[in-house]
């Protein structure tokens, strides 16, 4: 994750420098390369700062969540408090989203000011052990500061896209209008290229953080199978009710659109995976199906454009973690499986 963050920031700084020089040339501004880079960097920091400050309010408003009062959901409150204490993190604020779709997410711009939101559908469709596994996963995001990192880094491709769009309509007072148009067009091409590259890097980081949170859940609860069972139910539940707020899909424990595609794909190829042709995919057949899907080139290509890893990859990892926990391997050891 650190390598992906560093590469993304390097691409971003290089992008700002290149676009600054091209804009300077297009508008005949006699500024030094350092001055143009510094000016662009300051403007980018202002943009990132605004994104960082307002994003929690946007998430809360768009998901229509309802903050809980102390004692309103005693079991949920006690479970979160217990796991947060074991994780050595501040108790997050709790909220319920009035949605039948089984899902959960955390958000916030400070480790001491986070919100854990749980959908009503999650509490209704999962048992207590499974909900506990989901809560531990979300606390893993808080422990790893994923919400803060992703909020900042996700603004980079958005900023590149905005610059690319603006160069299409930007006027210039240059004496050589053809030359200026060429510089601005080149700046737009660079911005689009950086948008694509940065978006892929941010998506990769998003998938990695889901794997780390899955592993953390298994480590914290001592029961990776609880989260494995939860992810299975969530994927199926979301395939029936794929409703989601598009802007916060990356925050969910499972992406509704991805879950729907996964379940439909399994149903379409059920006869291929049903080795004994009894009409039911037993655990061994599902294991073989997941391993085959994990080796698929097409799956790898699709995964590159997803915020979440495929559910079967998450389940396979959790099964490895369960085996290693039984062998007494500690937290640092099991993270190496990712």
C-alpha cells in the first residue's frame, strides 16, 4: 500500500509540473518552472483540503444515515466498543442506514472522529458472529487510516480530469493563438493520461485496503470463517438488492454492482462447476470454482477496474488466514499472505 501511495503522489507532482509549464508557455507567462510548479501545488493542496473537509458531510447526507443515541442498539454498541478497545482505537460514532441491502462502511477525516454506519439489512440478514466479523473489518479500516488516505488520493484523478476538461474550453490572450492551442491540447492529453493512471493506482490501493481489513478482521475476532460467511451472504443479498449510492460504493464492505455480476456469473456457469451434476454446488465444488476464477485472465482484467477484490479471492485469503491462525501465526505473519 505504501508503494502504491508513493507512486501515485510522484505521478501527481510530475503531472502538476508538466501542466504548469505547458500552461505557462501557452499564455506567454514569464514564470520560472519552480514558480509554476509551486503555484499549481498550492492550488492542488487547497482543492485536496476542501475535499478532505467536506467529504464526511457529503457521505452522511447522500446515504441518509441516522446517528444512534447511546443505548439505542445495546448489542451493536457493546460489540463495537469491545472490538475498538481491543484495536486500541477511539470508539467511532454509530449510525444506521435505512436500507434493506446488507452493507456497512466507515468514513471520517480524523482517526478520533470516525463514523461506523451499518445498513438495517445487514443486521437482519446476518447472525451475530457474521456481523461481528463485518464490524472488525470496518474497524480495520479505521486502524489503517484507510478512509483518510483514500479521501485524499481519490481527489488526484478527479483533479486531473477537471484540468483535462478545463483545457478544452480555456481561452488565452497569447499572440500566437495556434501555438497556445497546441500547448493547451498537450496539457489536456497529459491530464487525461494521468487521470487514467492515477485512477488505476487508486483502485489498486482500494482493493489492497479491503484485503488488509479482511485479514485484520480474522486476526481481531480469531474467526476468519465468520467474515467469510458474512461476505457470502452480503454478495448474495446485494445481488438481489443491488441498490447503492454511487459516490460511496468504494466505502462499502462489498460493492453492490460487483456482487450482482459475481452471483450472476456463478449461476450462468453452474453446470460447469457442478461436477457431480446433482444441481447443488457443495463446498468442494465451490472451492474449485473459486480457484479456477482466480486464475482467469478475464477476471484479472476486470479486477483492475474495481474498487473491491472479487469475493472469491477474499474468501480464499480468509481460508488461508484461518489455517495460519490455527498454526499460531501472529498478525505480522498473516499480513504477508496479501
